[in-house]
């Protein structure tokens, strides 16, 4: 299938004859979001200095918006492993940001990365000790998939 004039075409620099052409609108949106994620994470403010708090919060909000949209697009395609890789990259600038950690845990769970999901849910439970769903999700994985009855 040939790409239309309005679609995004990504050519790999090392292999100029190898191009990726999205087959539908969702693939095109995910491709653009992956490019945006790369730019956003590269520009993220990771400094913990007090005078950088506002810039850090703004870059975190931008990144969170991109990751939320990526979650929607990749979940529609069942690309949970790729989604979890993207969210793992977000961890460098999302210390104690429950929303991104929770998204990571759910994506790891959906991708079948059980041990990682349990670890992330334990971290989420540390951030929100009053949320009963987090230890329940971890317990579900430990008992149902990992057969770790005594691990909790």
C-alpha cells in the first residue's frame, strides 16, 4: 500500500530504502506520539532545585499528557510491551508521580511482565497507602500468575 501525501512516512537514516508507512489513523497517531515522547522526554526538566520547580511541573504535565495519549493508542493495538517500555523511560523524571507509576504497573501487568508489575504496584502502595486496589492487584499477580502465595 502506498502512502498518501498527507500521511507520515518515517525513513530510517541508516537504511534509506526502508520506510515505515502507517496503515491507518491510529498507527499514524501512535507514530507521531512516539516522536513527541522522544522530544518531550529529552527536554524534561529533571533538576530538583527549588528554582526549577515550576519548569519541572510544566514538563511533567506535558509528558503526562503525551503518555496518556500513548496509552490510549497503544492499548487499542494491544502494544502493552511497547507501552511499558515508553513508561519506563518516563520514570527518570516522574519520581513520586503516582499516575505514571500506576500506568506503568498496569501496562506491565497487561504485557505479562508479572514481577515488574508487582514491584511497581508495591511502589504505588508506598505512595498511596490508603488505596486498597494496589495491594489487591499485586496479590492477584502473585497468586494467579507467579504462584507466590507467601510473597506478600
